[in-house]
């Protein structure tokens, strides 16, 4: 999956947050919906996203996480 074909970042759209190309849907919004139990079909039915666009959001997040070792606070 080449997520770069599906994700854009424009400082004039959604304050420069990474978005699904051609939409104002941010990657973090898509990921949050998935974490809340939404299915790819729910995103398709409610927002017209394709499975490829959803996977691209996940791929972008994975690539971003590889940029640095995140620190998670405990307690």
C-alpha cells in the first residue's frame, strides 16, 4: 500500500493536518472512528471512504510512528 497516493497535507485545509486526498477528513478522525469500533463499512456508508483510503490512513500512522520512538507515560 502506497499511502502517499491517498494522504495529502495542505496548510489551507484543516489547519494543515494530514487528510484523505480530496476530502476534509483528517487521518486522526479516521483512526479515532476505527478505535471507537467503527468498521470500514461504516466509514464507507457515512463518509464515502474506500477501504484503500482507510488503509492509507493506517499506513500513514504506522509510518509516522516509525519516525521516533514514542514515549508513553505510565501512571
